[in-house]
C-alpha cells in the first residue's frame, strides 16, 4: 500500500507547458486539489511568454497566495491602489518563492517558455469579482493588455503603466 496520492514528474511539467503553448491564453493549470471546495487550493500553473495575467487581488482576510517557481523564470509584481509598482521579484534568479499578502494587487509574467510555478492558497475556490480586477489595467482581450504584459518585464519599483 502506498501513501503517496500524487507525483509530479519532469515529463508531466513539460506536457503542461506544451498545453499552455497550444492555447490562446498561453497558460494552463493543473489542479492538485480534488475539488474546488477544498480548504487548501494547490495547483501547478504553466505560463508561456505573452500570457496576460491581469493585475488582481484576493480581497479577503485569508486571501494570501504562495507562488513557488518550479521551472523557468517569471516576474512577479505587486502594486498600490493606483497601479504603481510596489514590489518586483524576478523568480528564478535568487528568489524562488513569494507569498502575496491578502488584498495585495499583483500579477505574474513568464520570462521564458516552459515557466511553471506551484501555487497554493486558502480554499474554497472563489472567482475574483469585478472589483478585485485592477481598474487601471486593461481587460483580458483588450489590445492594450499585450502592451501591459510587455511592460511587466521592464517595470521597476515606483513605475506606473
């Protein structure tokens, strides 16, 4: 009898990245929690360069979010209420994991193909309501979202799009 519930292999990570590269949004997640109602949400997220993760927040007291880089490189940004960059981390260079505080505006952008991170946050799953999507950022699908995603890679502390 084995007590191991799941195993992630390098081959499975590559497959997840290939799936991300083959879809319009250029990202794909693999949930490791059995149900969206689970008290701990854990998943692998594959991001390809060019995917736009609109700046957003999880505006509840237990809305923290942990990102652990598994492969590739990514830029993680946090913002103030007006869209000014507060924190900038390049995951994959000395920093491998970041935990976002509840209600913090944030985004993540892939720097190279094959970027995968493990995400963990408190459940159950709660979709972000419209007021938790940054009004100072374009909607996904808007022509300006491509420009903003490109800006994420060069944005520095204090910058605003």
